[in-house]
C-alpha cells in the first residue's frame, strides 16, 4: 500500500504545516552515504536524529531512468529505489555507525519492500561508494544474518546517480507531522522494528 491514505487523511484534517524548507549547516569535512530502507520520509527522520548527521535528502537511485519522478518510480520499471543521501561529519559519526542505524530501520528479510510498502522502489539496499565502505557493508550484512540465523534480503549495490526527490518529499516528517505520524503508524513500521530489534 502506498502513502495515499495518509495524504488523504492530511487533506481531511488539515494536517499540513509549513511548506518552508529546513535550513541546515553542512560540516566543512562533509561525507555522504546512500541508503534505501523503504519510505524515504521515515529514513530521513531516522538518520537526521543521529548526532553528526547534517542532513538526509530523499531521492531515487539505482535505476536507469534519468530524472525520475515519484509517480514513475513507485509505478515500477525504472529500477530506482526510494533512498536517502546522508551528509555527515566523519569526525562525529562513522560510516559503520550509519550502517548500524540503517539495519535498525529495516526489515532485513523482506525481499519485496518494507513494511506496508511493497514493490521494487521500496526494497532495502546499501550503496557504498568505496571499497572500504563495501567491505564494511558486507560485513554488517553477514553480522545481521548470523544474529538472526536467516538469509538477509538487503542488497549491497554500487553507488549510482542520486536524483533528489520532489520538494514536497523533503523533510516531510517535519513539515507534515500529523500526516507523517498517521502514515508511520498505519504502515506498522515501528511495530515491526521493535519486534525485530527490541525497543529503540
């Protein structure tokens, strides 16, 4: 199920708040990392809570379509994942720590999507940019598989062109808090994560 129910609810209750962009200060020695973990609204929230993360931008990556739209990506056939590009200060938070955040925000065993969102664009994946990041990502995947003694469906894929999502998707959880909370609850994301990983 897509997020249309949540958007409809927002129209009914007038939940939308400020459309203004959120301004953030970028660290001088900024690094970036890209993760796909289902709904990018939720992934933005998860990463932007991490000390040392300056920003998480919603977008699309991993596919062949140039300048994809949300409608095209969610319809399927573009090969793109909903993803976030995380900008962070490596002096405050490491790539390995970001991988830990990623795993704690996915169902590692679902090959067809995440939580209530199913389809190729909602699958989970890590997009390392260097051999060192690839090694770290693969090691973290093996650790998850060993912890649960189950095969992990999450893919480790080469970094691809990242296309920013439409403006209304950026910082959605901050701009539209009521709609976002309704969607997140309805999708069962928090409930499944707690069942898998324990309390946050």
